[in-house]
């Protein structure tokens, strides 16, 4: 039977991965997560650009933006529910079934947002319905990440987990790139009135087509070799949430804290930067979106490269050095862009997202390696979603509130620096991969025999 404490180096057999299954799993993990993050990212961008006016009208634009970002936070608050429900199911019924269910949930919620009447049509019912659908989005994303990471990483050589697990990590920048690209195209093709009237809805309605494509890919997949071996040994947990909390609390804490700085840095340079550039630097919506678009496009390549690099060097060291850089960079960035230069804005976003990539690429493997295989879906999902509550959920709100209260970027930079310290603490609490790698190798070999 499988144990919660992985075995030592002597147990590791030679693994020959199923190449065709590995390629399909990598592609399904990447595309499916990208589609779900398209849905999540298009909402994030719309929160910064249009939802304040359409669903939370106020004489003070800052108040409307703050309220819109509150619904952005709801998507993070609901993630732990998705992590608990779908993470548990991933350890009990399998990774594949969970990934299909989460894709349907988030896609349906996003499509319905595109059909919602605004505040001017139905009054307070509009923002209430928006919050409900945003909650559903968050539940879907909360259940998606852990399964997507395991889908690709559990098909391949565990010694290359950094690269294979990064497939799911490419999803957010790819989805962000697609979402901002669609919004930028609509902004360029439509007048301001057309965009506010109906143009923003197109970006949400496109989700229906994308989800159909994602379901077609995921329906063709097999279950991961690691989960098949767990089934064969009848080692699936009966109460995985309780087991994670009681048997692996340090692993959970390390995984949660390690995520905080990447989430906050990403929220600053892909979400709040849109508001800062338009309101504080007097740039156009299109210019701000273009800056994020350029940085996100580079991440599609940088994240898997960072994951592969973490397979060759110490994963925690690479992650930690990048967290230090993330804590310092905002102090440089805000000083750079004070003059309103678009070129410096682009440079600042690129550097920030490079640092984010160097943390985000190794992150999925690092978190998965903290947990034993039989609790990995639950543990990873809980860590991902709970970290979102103290990281990405409140970041845009705090950025907006701090800027409004102090009329200075310095508190924003200090906030990011504090989160970098939190992440470094999590990395110090965590462990390196050798033992977990050996146990996975044995399971993959058993499933292939």
C-alpha cells in the first residue's frame, strides 16, 4: 500500500514514459487551463476597464473601480470551495473527470456574464448576478489547477516534473494574452460607446466556442499512470482533506506561502497596471492593454523554460532568488513610469513578468512535490486556492485602496516586498524533490508494467 511518507532513493526504478500519452496530456493541460484562464482574465480586464461604469455606477470613478475589483476578489474567495470539492474528487475518482467538470462550470459562467443586463436595465439585480457568476468562475478555477498540474506531470519522467508541470502554468499568461488581445481588438475596432454598450460582451460570449474545443481535447485523454497505480493498489484516500490537514500541515503551509508573491506580482502587472496607466499616467486603454499583451506573450515561452531550468538547478533556490527580485522591482518600476513613457511601461511590465515566470514556472512542481501522490490533488488544490485568498484576491483591492489613501506608489511597492518575504518563508519551510520523485517513478513503472 502507498504511504504518506515517500520512499528513499533506492526505490526508484527506470521509467519509460508513454510518449503519445505524455504529449496529449501536456497539450490538454496547457490548452484547457488557458481556456479557463481566458474566462478568468477577460473578467479581470473588464473589471478594470468597464464594469465599474456598467454594474457599479458612482460619481467617484475610484469607488466604482473599487467595487468592480470587489467582484474580482469574489473569484478568489470562492476558489477554496472548488479546491476542496474538486481537489478531493481528483484523489478519489481521478484527475480527468474533474478537469472536464471544471471546464464546463467556468465556461458556462463566463458565457452567461456576456448576456447579463447592466445596472441601468435591472438595477441592483445586475451586480448581484455578476457576483454569483463570478463566484462560479472561481469555483471552477479552484478545482482546475491541481488536476491540470497532475495531468501533465504524472504522465512524464518525474525527474522532469518542473517542465511538464509548467504546462498548466502557461495557461494564465496564454489566457491573459488571448483575453487582452480580444479586448484590445474590440477597443480598436469599436468606438468608446460601442465598446461600453455591447462590444465587451463579445469577449465573454466567445467562451462558448473555446470551451467546446477544450472539452473535445480532454475527452480523448486517459487517466494518469500514477492514479491508475493508486487504484490498482486500492490506495485512494477516503478523507483526503482531513488527511492533508492532520498528516501534512507543514507541506500545506509551505505550499500556500510560496504562492503569495507570484499572485500579488501578477495582479499588479496584469490587472492593476491597467487602472494605474489609464488613471494616473493618462494613457489610453489600448496602450495599457498592449503593454500587458507584450509581457504575457513572452511568458508563454519563459514559463516552460523556467520549469525546465528548475529541473537542472535547485528548484527552491531559483524560486527564492526570483522572489527577491520581485520584491525589489516595483520600487524601480513606479519611478521609471512616472513620466508617462509608454516604452518604459512596456519595459517595466516585461521585467516584472520575467521575474514572475521564474517563480511561476517551477511553482507547480514545487507545490506538487510537497505532498505524497495519494493526497496530491487535494493538497495542491487547497494550497493553490487558500493562497489566492491572501494573495491575488485582495491585491487589486489593496492596490486601489492604498493609492487612494496615500496618493503615492510607495505603499504599493512596500506591499509587494512584504509578500516576497512571505513567499521566501514558504520556500524555507518546504522540501526538495528527491523522495517524492522516487515514489512517483515507482508508481509510473507499476502502471506501465
